C-alpha cells in the first residue's frame, strides 16, 4: 500500500495499471527515437554552423559552446545506433512470430 501511494505521488504506474504494455509497438518506438535523434543532430549542427556568424546588428555570435555541441552530436549518433538496433530486433521478432504462426 505504501509503495502504491509512493508510485502514485510520483506519477508512476504499476504494471497492472499499464494498458500500453499489450499494445507496445517496438518499431514505432524505435522510429520515434530516430526522429528525436535526428532533431537533436539538426539542432547541434545548426548551432555549430552558426558559430561566428554575424547577428543582425553586425556583432559576431561567438556564444556557441562547441564542446557541448560535439557531445550533442555524439549523443545523437549513439541514439541513432541504439534505435536502429531496436528496429532490427523488432523486425527479427516479427519474422519469428510469422514463422511460428506458419
């Protein structure tokens, strides 16, 4: 009872409360992760590309933290790799289910 109250105060659901478990689509989750990684990559690339660009008032915009942007690029690369592996695993699972049903 205490654990349930703690979970609900944090906004967490127990496994019994989660109706999404039976409808989980790994491919959709992996594709969403790929889209998020792409957005992160795009944002970091835009920040790096704008380094040293002139602002509308003529001053340089040298406020880009290149180390943070390189970390963001590496993170996007890792996220892409992980989500591609998840997508591959989901595909293999679907093939196995089809083989079992045949």
